[in-house]
């Protein structure tokens, strides 16, 4: 099984800060990022009638293209990381 970048105890704010492209997943699921930002993914999934695994899977799929085959975050689009 592949390692996950997300877990149920992460907050929405942390996910969006580390993976800005994840915001689209929250918007598609009608999750209000500003209002629910300090809430963990497990709680948010429950509030919106989702299984937490469904939410985690959606986030993984949405952010998969942002990672290199090694599993490390890509420097693409990050001028600071690209300069290292």
C-alpha cells in the first residue's frame, strides 16, 4: 500500500496551506474552507455525510500530480524550492 500524504487528524487549513490545489476538492464537496479551516478532516467528513476515506482518497487524487515519482513534493511552481 502506498503511503498517504493526508490523515484524518489534519486540519483543512493545514491541507490547503501545504497543498493549495486541495482547495478545489473542498469546494466541490461544499466544504467552507474559511469557516471550517480549524476542523480536522475526520470531523469535516462526518459533518458532510462522507466517510473519511472518501475525503482522503479525493485529496490524494487531486494532489498526486504535484509529487515526483520518489514521493517528494515537487518544486514545480515553487520558486524557492526550485532554487535549492
